[in-house]
């Protein structure tokens, strides 16, 4: 399954100071396109009712001819093949409105906003990177695809019960994601390739807020219990 190669970036002809000023005013660090190449698909494949040999798990992506890094595909509807190259912009969560799926009219897993959808996908991407083996790759990847592109309904064709388990975890934990630990590589133009997510530090990607709050609550209850009784 292939896709047309992206066009090479056009060199900027504006003075350097003007480009820097533009970036400072817009806050868009992804203004200059990176050159990306798919060096290998996911570490394993999965067959669904629509396609066979769907790559799941971290893909290996090279950015600007550097050594490849593992990234997570969040785009089920666009197809590429090994060796494909394209242009893309690297965005942080603060640049959410620039990402490929920001304009979706609906998301899966009851995600009501692009913010929630990307946070759920970030959570699942981090969980995939933390897996000691590829046994859960298919379920996690299909959960990611179901959130971003529910009209394709990949979860209905994948390992459904396991997908639903991961979707439930994403819905319960998305608010505790450390969004600064993720980079989103959005293709430019968006139809030229798939969108990929790089997890900078999977161990720190989810903030342990629930446990912290639980300990805080327990501590406060203890203080209440130690309060001296009034003398008679």
C-alpha cells in the first residue's frame, strides 16, 4: 500500500530576521517543514475485516535523514509504504489547532473536543511505548485509530474486547497526561501521508495525579483524626 512522495521543501527567501520575527509573533515552531521517511512499519502486523497485514506498534521514522525513531501512527485512513517520504511539521500540544485531526467533526470514545481526543491518543501512545512486548500493540493501535477516525470503525474489525479495554483506560486517564512529552508530526499537505506521534519520555508521560490526591486526602483525614478534643 503506497502513497505519493511529498514534495521537497522550498527554501525560504525572506531574511533571517523576518523569519525569526514571524515565528516569534505566531508561536509556531513547526513553520519550517521537516523531511520524513518511513524506514519500517510497526513491529508486527494484524489482519482486520478490511485489510490484511496492517502494521501496528511503533513505526520507525527518520526526520531530516537522522537516525530513525519509534513513532505511533494515529491515522488509519491514509496509507503509506516502506521507504515513503513526505514533508511534515513538528507540533507541540500548544499548537493543537495546526494538527491533522483538529478539524474533525467527531471523534470516537466520546471525546467531545480535539483537546480530549489528542490527550487520549497521547495516553495510549505512551502506554504502547511502555509495553515489554508486542502482545498489546494491535489493541492499542486500533483504539488510537478509533478515537481519531471513528468513521472507519477499525475497532469493530480489530481485537474488539481488548480495544474497548484500552479505550476505557484512555477515557479515565487522559486528563492526567503530561502533554509536554509529545511531538506530533503532521504531514504537509495533510493528505500526503499519515500523522505520527513521538513520545519523548514514556515514563513521565502520565502525571500520577490520582494517587497524589488520594495520599493528600488520606493525610487530611489523619490530621482531622488527630485534632484534640475540647476539654469538659
